[in-house]
């Protein structure tokens, strides 16, 4: 089994690439879904977050994610503290999820902040998915039901294309031509499988 990182900003089409590779036989672990599950069930991590940020759990012991987001995304030091607390939990849970897909020749590890969280060291290679910023804005607005200003702010807070171009082993461009994206994804999957079979 080969672990392949999949990363890129909001609205670039990582999910589309993941779905296509799954159809070809790849496994898939979504780091965001792993984190959501931890936020819902891991009492130790939740207690650590509550201790660090004070009062981010509600009366039922559930994480108030909007409250936590308001605290950490306005302060780089607090965001770093959040990552120091959560990354070890996300890493362990992600590896456990990856191991359950050991029958797949390739398992995609889909993580928007793969490099920032230092999780790229889990991966043999990394795919970056890029798209034109204006296309990304429209996709984020439609997907998340938010306004244009909010979509632009989210994208502006994420790394620019050059960040991915200098770090990723493979780049897929997704600018709206689905047949071209599928063709490129299929070709890349073939390359990755050949490398896995050596």
C-alpha cells in the first residue's frame, strides 16, 4: 500500500480527484472528517482544547467549533497552539483509518493543510490540486452556501498556487473541464500504480 497525499485550497476540486481515483481502486481518508469525528468523540482532546482556550465546550461537553474558530483564526499563536494539541490526535486517527484500507494499492490522504501540519511525512508522494481563483470562489459559494466576500476571504487566507507547486510531486489543474481533469487523474493514477508495483 502506498500513501499519497492530496492537498490544495478550498474549491480546487480535491473531492472530485479523490472520487475519480476511488473509482479506479484507491482508498481515501479525509483529514477533515477525521478531525470532525475526534471533535465529536475524543474526550481527552476536547478537554485539552477546553483547558487551552477556556470555555469552548458547551453544557453537553460538545465542542463549540464557531467559538473556537473565532479564537484561533484571529491569532496566529493560538492557531499554533490548536495545531500542537490536535495534530497528534489527527495523525494517530488518520493512520488507523489508512490501515483499515490496506487492501487498496494506493490510499489517498486528503488534507488541505497537509504541509502546514507536517503530515506530508506520512506520504510517499503528494498531489496538489489547483484551480483559477475565480472558479474557486464560485465553487465555495455554491458548496458552502456563503457569500462572495466570505468565499474570497477564505481563499485569500490559504496558500497561493506557488506554495503547492514547489512542494507537491504532482499537480492537477481543475479549471472546469471535467473530462480533462478525469483524463489527467487517470493518467496520474496509472503512474502511481506503476511506481507501487515496482
